[in-house]
C-alpha cells in the first residue's frame, strides 16, 4: 500500500517531458508593448467548451494559488488562463507558484506530512473565515472522517480485502467479529446513517435487503440498532463493491457536515435514535467521530500503517462524552446484578459518593463520577477512590479494545468502586 496522501510529480515539478512548464522571461523593457507574455499552460488537461467568466483583476490574482494546485473549477481555470496571456506580473507570479507546488511532491518520500492539511486549513480560515463555518461540536467528526478518507485514498484492491476483527465488550466478556477493511467502511456507513435519517437525509441502509428481491426503501423496516443495521448491510444481496462503499461513506460524511453547518444552532439538540437509547445530535456526531477514529486505527493496524490519535481538543470532547455516559452505564449494570449495590442514594442534583477519574496526556482531564445515583453530582469531598490512566488507553477501554481487567491503570481506594467504573466504561462499547 502506498502512503495515504500519495506522492509523485505535481504540476511544474520537472522541466522535462510533455508536462514541462516553459520559462517566462522577466519584465519587458519599455517599447515592448506589442509582445504579450508567453501563455502558461494550465495545470490540468485543457477544458473544452467552458464559458470564461469575466472576473476583476484582484479576484483572478487571488485565484493563482488555487490554480497552481489544480483546485479551481473549470470556469475559474479558464478565466485564469485567459488572464495570464494579458498580465505579465500575474504570469510571473503563476510560474513562481507552480514551481513552489513542485516542491510539495518528493520523489523519495511519498508520504506528505499528515498535519499539512490541518495547517493549511487553519491558515486559510485564519485569513478568511468560512461564510458557513462548521459547528464546533461537528468539527471532530469532520476531522476524523477526513483523516480516514486520506488513509483510504491510495488503497489497492488487495488492501480492501485485508481481514481484521472488530472488538467490543458485551458487558461480561470481550467479543469480536471478523470482517475486512471494506466491511468496516460499510459498518461506518450504516451507523452514520442513523444521523442522516434524523436529519431527513437518505438512509444508506434502506436500499439493501437480505434477499435477492429489488430494494424497496419505502416498505422495508429500517432498524435503529447499530448491530442490526450493520448485519443488514453486510448480508445484503445488493452490497456494493469496496470502492463504491468508500465513495458512499465519504459522500454521506460530507453531506452530514454540510447539512448541520447550514442548519444553524437548533439542530444540535435533535434526537438521534440508537435502538435502545437516543443521543442529541451534537453527541451523536461526537460518538461517530470517536468510532471513526477507533476503526481507522483498526484498519491502519491491519495494513501496517501508523495512525495518530485525534487532536487534543477533539480527544478531550470524546473522553468527556464517555464520562457523561458512565453514571447511566453503571446504574444499568447494577440493575442487571453486574455491579455492587448503591451505598448512599441521594436525590438528583445533589452531591454524592464519587470516584475521581484522572485521564492523563493530550485531551485528558479530571472528573468525579457519581457512584450511587446516576442523577447525582460527583463530589470531590466524598471521593472514595481514584483511577489514573492515559487518554488513549481510556479510549481503548471505552471502545472495548482493552479488557477492563487488563487495562494499565493507577488505582487507589475502594476496590469495588474502581472495578465497577472500569467495567461500566468497557460496557459503553458496541459493534
């Protein structure tokens, strides 16, 4: 497998071959007005039958960077091409930018800096804020889907068939299911569809049935359980090819981010059903960002490729979501007889007995988990135990990738409380 961002010569990267860029002479002397500057070839194949828009000089000059990177639309490229035949200063600047683009591609090292995209976006948004910005609560999902898409970009056919196992903790013991890289992307597509459905978008699972009959999304029952949705997709007679699954997942992710960006503030509290529970949209997208990272790491390990954790602020939000879910998970295990009894019940909103959770590293923090009443407030003065562990390892525990009995954790205080919280954290995982 090649690197996720790929390498190779970019436009203007060489002076030889059919794609070579001719040198443009320096400023012309007085009296040379009849000699127009040489025409700089476009960075992509010539576009035919494109209407050339009439754009002012300052707009065309601002497009030179995007033009050099082949990131302009066909109309914009045509307008820049026409302008370069008339404006010597812009033609000189275009050549300089095209030469700079060639430096971004190295024949020896095919993998670009994985942080390059985020730095470029940060710089661009710092200079000119987006007209419709992505909501802060949707930014982790936007970032993690983009990172996974970059990893998948250069996958070959053999990479898509690489086997791996999805792991989680079923409340009693670790379990797993075998699939492939393509199967993992189908799983992400299926569960992300819960958010799509809540927003009134097309559900990606609807067209797929478990029989050979034509799909009928209007009459078929569409499950809300992530496991049921995944099974329906995996066992469908109409399951698409691996690369088509990736395209569908990527398009759906872009549509989700675009939709919540245009929807405004009110959409953040929209309920998203997950079968036996619901999450507000802001938490659902954070949950999807977490699972996208976890499964991207699964894929990277399967193909022996390094993959970094999310940025510190995004990782912190993911950990905080898990921490907020711990009291309810602990109460559910207690009702099932899987956790110790409550010691000191208090009314909702009152301080109660708690466990001090210290998550170390980027994205970490300190939290006090109420132990007896899910509606209580964790009180530092009533802390009976403490757990300290690394941020990534805590996330691996929550994802069910590390058994609670084996997690490397610093422990102090009430042993039963510590065990109950660790097992409650692992029970947050699911297929």
